[in-house]
C-alpha cells in the first residue's frame, strides 16, 4: 500500500517512506492556549487526524507516534493574565482542556504525545547554547537572536529570499538585531512581567522565543529528524522556516523529511481574521451542528486548497451524512461481514484526497441500499462492514444510526420512546384511533416513525 503525500519543501507529491516503519513520527503545531480556538484553527486538527488514522491503518496503531504541542507561554497569554488577574497556569490549563474537548467533539483522536512548552525550557536552552557555540546565535540587550544570514539555504521551505523577508513576524524591529530577518531565540524579561513567565538562563532571566519551542519538543519526543511535520499554511513562514533553521543548524541534520500544510479557511471568500470580524468559534458551531457534520464539511475540500466555510456547506454536509447514516440503518442488524472495499483507503493514500474519499463513502451507502432492497443478507453484512471501516478512516459514522437520527438529550428521547411504545401497544390492541393520534402527536414534533418487523423505530426529520 503506497501513500503519496505533497511535500511543501519539495513542491511535489512524494511516496511516503518512513525512517522506521515500526516508529512513524509526526509533529503538528498545536494551540496557543489563551482563548477559545476558532473553526479555522481546527482545520489542521481534522486534516492531520485523518492522516494519523491512515498511518495507523497502514503501519499499525502502536507504530505511529503523533505529537501535537501546547504553547503555554507567549505574549498573548501574558497579556490575558495581566488583564484578567488569573495566573498563567490557570488560563492555560483552562483553555487547553477546552481545546481538547472541542477536538474530541469533531472526532479527533487524542495525539500520542501532548508536550507543553513550559516543560521543555531546559531543552530549548540547550539548543540555543549549541547555536551560539556554532556561531548561529548572538545576544543583544533585548535577548538572543538567530543570525539568519549565517545559514546559507535559509528560506528553502517557503521559497523566500533573504532580501524579501521583512522584519517583524511576532518580533519587534528595533532590538539591536544585526539583520531585520533575525528572530528571537530567547527574550529577556521586561519590567512588570509576571514571575511565572520567566526562567533563568546564562544570558539572563527571560522566556523562549516562539519558534524554538517546537524545535525542542519535536526533537525530545520524536527525534532530531522526524518523518512528517504539519500545520497550517500560515505557519510555513516564518514559524516552520525558523524551526528548520534553528533545528538543523543546532543538530546538523534534516529536521523533517516531509512538510505538509493545509490551506486557509475562508468566510464568504475572505480569510478568517479578527480584524475582519468574521471569526467563528468551534464551540459556537457545536451548539447548532453535530461534530460529525462539521468534520464532514471540513473534509469536503482538499486539505491543501482554501475552503469557503458557509452555512450551505454545513447544510449539504448534514444532508449527505444523513443519507449515509440512513443506508447504515438499513444494514445495521447484519453483523459479521468483512470489509473488502478499498475505495476510501485508496483516496486517502493519494495525498489525503478527502473529497474523493467522501464520494466513495456515498458510493458505499448506495451499495448498502442496494443490498437492502434485494434483501441480500450477505451483501448487507459486507456493506455494513465496509461503511464502518470507511468511517473509521475518516472519523465519521461513530454513532449508531439511532443515535444519529434521534439526537436530542436522553430525557427527551426517553419521552419519545415512551410515546412510540404506547403507539405500538395501541396497534397491538387494534386501537387504531389511539395509534393514529399518537402518530400525529409525534409528527407534529418532527418525529417520523418507521414500522418494521422488529417493532417501530423513530427519527427526527
């Protein structure tokens, strides 16, 4: 089974060959935990969770080591602490837990490792010292900086030339830097900053720069060279470019063999941003949409392309997913089949082609309906197995058909169950008037009853 992935550094699809098939490594940049994350932040979560599932299917669940970090020290976190009066630890613990809950709500598997930046400051200082010894780092009154012109092939990931790079990118301009493109490895503490935001170092009290955090965590948990490094396209420059610079100059070897980046999520054709006022929180979406609908909508576009996030996209995802669950319901009772169809797997092996994979899922739903129409029990058992296997790869079909179609809370569903049971009893007693009355009551509440040989079932319409 050959997996081909688009490598951003090579600018082409490449056959994926891990360094060690028994220990496949993937690192994805995680959240900065100072507030709730918006839906755009969760595109890489769902994209790389799908890749995680594919790799686990290919190499074995225990063979894939997936690390997604938590950035728990950064200027925005310090600002939130000073504004609210809460400790940095209280803020970061709160929002990291919310992030994990939101990720689980869209069926993202927990990563193998979730390293926190503040637990790896020692490793960061070791890298900075190595860079200083090799002539790649220098100190100013503001901190320690990476000397970008010292690295001959800086910019190869993004394709940017040194003269094209602008100062900034989360680093102030006038800091005594030798070159505007130089970036912070260590920032000295400023007056008035909280004590829990600083650490001792040979250069003075301070905190790490943003980029050095991921270099240290990836190296410690996955190795100095990892198989796959992923994240959003907005991280390609400067974050990933600078990770490469400091990691490779310190360690003397390639940081990652494959670099993968997902495209932006757009709102009405515009990139989501706070300045445009079009930021949508995943937590808010979950109030109106099932997590699987959100995931289906996210996977409907190829991960490398921009995706226009609209209500119509969600409605279409809900309708299509409902059809798939409807087909699964018709074959649900036929267990024991063996999954044989590889259509979804083959689509994902081709650079995570999720639009084709979802089309294959719909095809499998059609085959399930066909087997049910023919009353082909062996075909229904195989169709059930195929749908569930495809769902496991895509992070979909994690509910029973009844759970999907009924929704609601348990108390409300218990009330409807009781009404359906009462109607069944009326039918058994040939009290057709009462049975019709109960049917009409349920219909008025948007409940459709489906009579079958094993009794009546229901769903919301």
